[in-house]
């Protein structure tokens, strides 16, 4: 399937360059990410990830659009040697359609390429229909998104800004300039949830509101949720919640609520605070398994009660820095800290330094079972 799609993709770009250049939009980037991860009792692993993304949009006419994004990565280092690494990468890449190809290159490298966007869109007047692999983004809040039932993601994965896509059919009808109804049917298989859901967006006063309801086919859960985004005096105020009701009455009901406030000072300093309640989260244990945590829309973080704080400062027109901290109410009082520094070296060249530190309390002291550092260079075109 991927070979066929790749061939079509190349022919598609060639034909567009030759016959319809005015209707072609082409963009992308190349990134290189060097990482060092220390895990207590396992030592330090070193890895390098080279990542290229090519995005093509063909505006056939005022109604029809075809979009194809090809994501290609080369993993180098200790990570590529892990057992079943190829299967983990394949699982994360595909939804229902198999649009990927991967192969080991020697003992320390793995090559992987796939389409994470491949869809056709038809839009006329107030109606928009899209079919294929696409991003269904129903989340509102910054860090955790209980409403994002199609594409749940971990905030620790800072290197995938576009987020995963879903193989789905979506139909959106705009009832007004500020209101719409969206229906989505996502294809599923034995390992992934299919879903059928509806979302109503509207605007009341100074707030954007949304309400959703749906059914997850593989886990057999009914989901009901909603969210808001607006201002509380001079603070931005966002939040969302979802309840997951399983058909099997022996299974627990999942419920998540997240809220966040942020404020931008005249000096340019941004501060934000927020929190998450996860009914399926633990009340004991540490954060040792955070990077291997099996995330889903029903279970967005390992612990039941969690708060977060973020600050971002522009220290120079070309240099900015940020610091995020996440604290969970658990027996070990786990803390996740992530400092970051970004330098816009040129108009299309960015350099980032990112740290991720996990802390658990043991007795009267905090110990760090996991520490990670990342250096990323990104060239956009």
C-alpha cells in the first residue's frame, strides 16, 4: 500500500509542477534530534533521529482539495536495537490503513516512512467533507485534552507538532459564522478504537463552547463530553471534560477533567497554571514508567490528581526560554520538569535545547530515576 501511495505521491507532485503550479502548495522541514536518556539501573542511551516531512496540497478548484504529508525518519543508536522496536514504530504510525514501510539498516539504525496525512476534501458553502487520514482535533486545553478522543497524545512527545492522524470520514456543517456541527466516523481494527462521534461548537458571550457524544467501537465505551475557551477577567481560561461509560458494567467508568489559566504580561512573560483529574489514575507509585505509559483518551496521565505550571520568556527577539513543571498527588509526590531554550538562528532555522527530568520522593529526599536531554536543529522550507 505504501509503495503504491508513494509512487502516486511522486507522480502527483511531478504532474502538478508541470501543469498546475498555481494550485500547488508545497512545504516541509528537516529536523535532527540528538538525545541522551538516563534511566536508573539501565544506564544512559544515546540516539539520533533524523526526521523529514514533505507536505503537498493540491487546490484542484474552489471546492476540491487533496492533501498528502509524507513523514520519513531514520533512527540511529541504542533505541533502534530494542526488542520489537520496529513493531512499536509501525503500531504508532498506522491507524486502519497500512501506509508505512520500515526496515533495519545494520544493527543500530532503522528507517521508517509513512503518510500521516492523506485525504480528499470537498467544501462548498457551509458544508465541508473530508475522507482519508486526517487530524481530528477536538481538544481545547493546552496540556491534556479529554475531548481529543480520536488522537490522544502525550505532552512529553514535543517533537511531533502535527500529532497523529485518523483514518476517518468527517462531515462539518457551519450553522453560523461561530457555530458548527461535525460528524466523524473513524475506522478501527483489532488493536485500535474505531469511533463514531458528533461535536457541536457554538459561541455564547465571550466563550467558545463545545459538546460531544460518541461511541468507541473496540473498547465499547460511550463517551460524553464538552469544553470551553474564553477569558476570566484578564486571564485566558480553557477547560474540557469527558466521561467514558463502558458497556461492561464490571469495568470502571473513566472520567477526565482538565482546566488551564494563562496570562501574558505587558513585558512579554507568559505564565500558565492548570490541572487534570483522571478517574482511572493511580494514587500511589512513581513516575518511573512515564515514558512507557500506555496513553489513551480514557487515561491521559498515570495519576488521579495532577497540577501543572508553565512560564515562557522572550529574552531576546531571537531567543526564548520556557519551564514547565507537573506535580501529581501520589504517595511518592512525583514531579516532571521540562526546561527549554529556543534560538531562531535564521528565518527558517531553529535550534532547541530541551530537558526532561522525572523526580520521585523517597523518604525526605527527591530522587531522579529518569533524566533526558535533547538537542534539535530544524530547517523549514
